[in-house]
């Protein structure tokens, strides 16, 4: 278990060293492979605790889905059944979607309710 930033940096250096040998990545019976996986798990645990990744904002999530689904504000307004000006307000943070619209955003854009509710 990694407990300090210094330990984290030392283990990180070791992982970088192990990654330089292809056998440590490909050969599941190699000593380096086993060590690499063990240390990688330790790093992941430390990073989860000390560098958590926050959920994206609703605005960022909507913008990402718009990009992925090739939607502009007009198409999104038609999809959600709200005006384009309302979409603009959501995207600039000037207003929050109603519960009904939030449900539509969740189901039609496949955005987690956790992100929509900001929980």
C-alpha cells in the first residue's frame, strides 16, 4: 500500500522502468509482468484516494453528447422538446432544466442522473 507522495513517485518510476521491456507487458509468467501488475494496482488505489476524478458538469456532459451525436442547439431542442433559447440557457448555465427536461436529457442523451442532479 502506498501511503505518501514520495512512495507514490518511487513506485511510479519503477512502473515506468518495467514498461520499457515488452516482455513485462506481454509475458504473463514473467517476473516483471507480475510486478508491473501489482505496482499498477497500488498506483491505481493511491490515485483513486488522493486524486479523485470529479464528475463532469451537466453543461460539459451535454456538450460532449452533442458533439458525439452531431447535434446542434436546434436539433437538441427538437429532441428534448424545448426552445433553442432554453437550450442556450442550459449550456451557458443561466438556467437549470426542469425535472421533466432532466429526465429527457438522461434518457435521450444517455447522461447519468447522478450528473444531471449534481450528486
